[in-house]
C-alpha cells in the first residue's frame, strides 16, 4: 500500500526543505563521485546528473510512493536492492545503478509488472509514448514465467475528458497522488487489495476538477488517455510544436500535436516559472474548437443581403473602400484580448494610421472611470512563483480556480503552507484549499463590503483618508469581521490583494479598484490584477485602447471605449476575433449596434448565425495554433510561438491580413516580412518597465449608485468554458459542463419566486427577462448563490440574448 | 479537511456517532484518520454491511475524502460491502492449508447443506451469512476452525457445528468462546 509511502515522503520532503548547501554529502554513483544536499533522494541526484534509472511511480512533482519498485539500485552494505526514489543520499554511500544486482532486480520487477498488463499495445493510444512500453523494451524479457490468466478490470466512466482502460493500470498511484496533492480533490483511489486492487472512483463519478486532464500526462501507461483525441492518430505520426495556452492570462506552456497538418491534441509543456508541468483542462481540450463547423473558408462579401465568396484581393479592396474615406469618428474597432500581440499592434497601427482612435479590447468592462490610473498594463504585481510565498491573500471579485487555474494552483500552495485566504465575491465558491472567510454579498454590496475593509485598514494604519475618498469612507463604521481581515493582511509579511475578472466586469470597477488599492497600501500588501484574457497585457502594450498608443504613449485625440462605441452606435465597425453576443458585456446592446451599422467588417476564424446576420465583409483569419505570434502574460512575460498547423482552407494569419490592408490603405510602416519583425519593433518601444499597479487614490471612481435591492440581481460572471470563441466550440468541454447554460438560484429564492415546478423535470424551463427580452432557460439549484441573486453566466448561448452581465433580471415560470 | 462535522450528519445513528467519537478521542488530533477502522466497525455492528450511503456519512463525519473511506473498506475482508452479507450472524470457515488438510472441505459442505446456501450467500431468513474466507485465520493448531461472528471455534466436528448454529439461532449472537 502507498499510505506508508505518503507518511515517509512527507518527512523526507521536510528534510529537503531545510537544504543546507554547505553540508553537502559526498557519495559515489557507478564509481563516480557526486555531491548533493543531505536528504536528497538518489533519483533526484541521478536525474540531475543524467544517469537514467527506470521508474513508474516516481514523479518529481508528487510525493514519493516507492510502490512500483522499478527504480531498484544496488547500494553497498544494503542486503537487498533499494528504491532510488525513496533512498536518501548519505556520506560515503556507494551506489550502482547498472550492476548485475540492480539490473536483475529491475528486470524481475518488470516481469511482475507485465504479469497482468495486457499485450494490447497495437490498439492502445499510449503506444509509442508509453513508459511501460519503453522500459519493457529495455528491461523486459521475451517470455514470462507467468502462464495463468491475466486479470481484467472493468473500465470506469469518469467523464467526457479522460478515457479509462483500467486493465492496463499498473497501480503506480500517480493519478491518486495528483488528486490529493495538486488538484486538491481526492477522487481517485486504490480500492481492493492484492491482485484485486483497482484504481477508480469506487462509485461512478465524473472527475470534477479543472486540472483533471493532467492525469493523462502523468499516467505512465495507457490506462488514462485523452478521450477527445482517442484513436485519431499514433504518437509517432504526430508532430510536436511549442505553444501557449490561450484561455487565461497566465500563459501556460503547452505542446501542440499535429497530424497531417491538423491540430489533434494538446498536452502540458514545462515552464517552472509559469505552469510547472500542469495545464488546465480548458487549455488542453479547447483545440476541438479549431475545426468547428462554422470555420470561415474564404473571404466573403454580403451583397443585397446575400453572401458571396470572393477572392482575397476583392475582399481587401472592399474593406479599403469602406474605411479609407470614412469619418474616423464614425468607425469603431473592437478586438479580442486573445489576439496575438502582433495582430493587436498592427490593427491599432492601421486604424490610427487612418485617424481612428475608437479602439478597444475591454469588451466586458463597463466602468472606465480610472483607466488612466492603470500601469502600462494591469498586472500581477509580482511573479507567478512569488504567489507561493504570500501568507495572506484577499481575492476581490475572482473565481480564480476556474478563471486562472494555474494562479489558483500557486495560491493553493501558499494556503497549504498556512497562508490565510479571504474572498469578497458575489457568490460562494468551492475552493480546493481552506479559505478563512468568504464574504459573499450581492454584486451591489461588494463595494460596501470593501468599504468596510478599507475603513478598517485606515484605522489600523492610522493613514489619513485621501480627500478624494472622503465621500466613500468618512461616515462609515467598520465591523469586527472587516477589522479581522484588515488585521490579518497587515500582520502578514507578504500579503497580496488580487482583483479578478468578476470585479473587472462590475459596474463600479473603478470603485473596487481604488478600494483594493488603499487596502493594499494601508496593510503593506501587494496589489495584483489577475483577470483578463491570454493577451490582455499585450493589448495594453500594443495600444489597443482608446486612451493610449503603443507602449503607453499618449494619444492626441482620446477615442471612445468599448462601452461607448456600442452605447452610441458607430456607422462602421471593425471586429477582430470577436463575437459580441458572447464576448461583450451587453449582448442586446451590442447586437443592436451592429444591426444599425452601415458596414461591419469582421476578421474572424468563425461565422455563426449572428455573425452572418450582422456582418458585411468577412475576412477569414487563422485560428489558434495556425499563426505565429506572441502573448504577454499578467506578470509581463513575452512568449512567442510559431504556427503549429496549416491555416484552414483560405484563412490567413490576421497579422498578414492587416499588413496587406496597411499597404492597400497606404499607411506607412507596413513592410514586415515576419511576425517577428512586428514583435521586435514593439519590443523596442516598450522597453523595460516596473509595474506595481499603485496609483494615486483620487476621486475618479464610479459614484456607486446602489442597485435596486428589491429586484433580482444577475450575477453574470463568464462561464468557465464560455470565455472565448475557441473554447465555446470545444465539444468535450461543453458536454462536461452543462450547468453553465442554466439559471442558478438558491432554494430560498426559488421558493419565494414560486419556481419549484421548474425543478420537477429537465424539460421544464423558466422564463428569464432582462432589458425587455425574454429567454427560456433551464434552471438548477445552487445554494452557494446569495439571496436576491441569479447566476446566469455570460458567454453562453442563452445569455447571448440578454443584457448586461450585472443588472436587474426577472425569472418567471 | 480534517475535523469532525457533526452538525450535518443525519445518516449515522447516535450509537454509531458515540462509538466513532470515543475512538477519535483515542488518537492525536492530526491522526484522527486512524479511527476510521473503528468507525467502519461501528457501522458493521449496526448494519452488518457497509452501504455507500453510510461510508459517505462516515467520510463526512470524519472530514475525509470519500475515496479514502472506500479504500479502507474494500481493503479489509472484515468489512462487507454487499447488502447480501447483511445477515445477523456471519460464519467464516478457514480454508487455508492447515484447515484444508484437516477437513475444512467437509466443514464447508456440512454448513452449506445445513443452511441450504452456498458460500458467499445469506439464508433467506436473514439469520446467517456464509462468508468466503480468503485468508488464514491464524488458528492452525485448532484446525479445522471457523469464526462465528467474532468468536473462534476450533477442532470442528459436524455435531459441534450443529450445536453452535442451533445455539446462535435460539440464544442470539455468541460473543464468548464456548467453554467445552
């Protein structure tokens, strides 16, 4: 059993933490001298020295289980071979990894492991990249002493993402330890004993973790494989390219696997400073959306209400004709924060080149009061690894676990070391670590809750309340609860205030920001912004904002922000990788704006029905993995990547489309040969900058007119798998998360609104009314939603007809 | 994670809870997981088997992941996970080497005939469960032997078995070893 292994390894890792570098121990491996810190495991030393020892259960990021016995090595004076993964180095120790004794032990272990392993490599997805297959080539015999029947284990259905073939399992327990130690949800386990031991969830259950796909990567055999890519191709037929995850602001490194020029699989890449060796399920399985049915095949122009496929020159000519003589004030440019840095930079360069300043990527934001107070870009305020060393964290308006799973992973590590975590959110969230207190308040009350904490922090620090904040804070009396949060932050050595995506969408975002700032300043905490998309930082640097040009340079004429552009409709819209019904704060308003426009030009990989209804010219752009480019993450790391797969049909990388458009419109400086040129030009302009997010707390914030507390309020945070056009088309992810399409209310609210009947059957729907439009939706109970609120996630199909993410809403039978 | 979650429990009986509490009290706080064996035994006493519902309740009560409870419950043969095993009395005949050499096959045959069931089944009246015993019960010196509920009975003969089963049926569960 591996339970003993846990205990032992915990002790060992403690020793490792106290590594004293001066007291290195000296020992020999294969008669060569090595030095290492006391307490290091043999396998760590041999791995670092490039001496290969076979292993299955050992994984550098997991505790030591020492149960596969594959890493047995000979150690002087030890009567039996010892497992290298659980043998600490000692002074004068002599180790042989390839001696007869070691090799015999390894070969015997191999024979035991193969006793019950099926010989189904030809039909196994792991074939060709299987640790067991590789090691059996090196250590396995051609015959087995075992002549009896092999055991069979019934497969488990653990959801849409991971396929199981449990007969192949060798019980290394990596997946079990991953669940306990990394994803923080122990769902897999080893039941039964002896030859009847099985890995499973015991009662059929979907693995419900945002990191579940990582068990595919760590499984050394074909027991756990990726369900969506199963049986599509063999590992040796695929080509591997480096890529960057495109669904959150972290920039996880991924490896893209292509087969016949098509992206067929994504696995985790390694980058210790960013994602270690894990990725979120969203980054892993979203690739399915690349080849969605509504990919655009060729440029298209709408004439007299009919779409016509045209060639590129005709399409680009048409675009140039539409915008070259247009009044720049009547043009609105809305682009995705998931577009590459190069695309964003060229788009704003092109549009500013013809005098247009109405440029924005902040499509879900509605409060722009203090946009001038933002650093060069809103950032984490520290490095991603620094998060592990925080000892108190307050999360403001953030569902960090679903929004930025790898940031949550670091916060979890801090929490396991004793950091105190607090939240201020419009709903209670299920965290995978202990949270000292979740302040769950309605969206409207979030500001008041922060005021209480801010007030307490002023009292505690004896700092003077800045004149600009007098109105907010003067007459407020803090409460015990808020005081204890402020105290906890102030007493911590490395406290952090993190503002998330829910706050970003909040009608009083600037107020939340200034309150977060003063709380951070008064308690000595760092301030970080953890929201945004894959390249929000890039969009700010590239100048895809109405109030600054590239690298933060001032604009001569301030443009209109995203909300203003849609609120006061423009004649012409230029959209880049944007589906406004799902990507903007207020779909109703956005679609109406597009509808009245004289011309809508869309540079997009996809064309859904709404796109076809509202656009006039469609330029097909390369989707994820089809273009080279750069993403800048929230800590300011620039990560460039090459195209991994061929562009679909006649689609082109957007930076090339923009380059040609630049030439068509005679804008200077569009003679780039590669996306590298574009990046390098911007890189020089940006230079190095220090970012701490701090600004002067003045009176530029939204005067928070409190919502009408009598009516039901919508919580419109973006669904985990609804955040962008790619993931919305990823079938397996969508199937795994049906809840995000439903209205979620707590039991009390359901009763008070008399909606119980809608719970009796799945087909029974409720009517949701917002801004004069009514939509039918399924309903589910979620007692983690506060009274007076309804959770209707943004970005989903049904919410695409509704209004603003936060606002009044009606739910009726 | 750890910590007793008494408030939400509605599935475990008071007796079971008291029993679990008394065991938790015997271990250091950070080692309360050690009381799991006893907690499952408490449930076995009441139900004679471990339902998933009860195991989940124990997990919640003790602040453990459910799978951690399933792992322990499925590892030890003294726990029954099948409702079929939920009879008043449990019979385990050792069929390992020493007992087999001393006639455990006849013992099994006799019990099967007498109760009218096969090994692994329960009598329709819910009186007896005839368990498939897999391990040596460590009483080779008294082979053939069996365990009736918690008590060992050694040097078995047909008469001895009949007397025992009759006595259990009329007098209820035997908790002490027979004196003869």
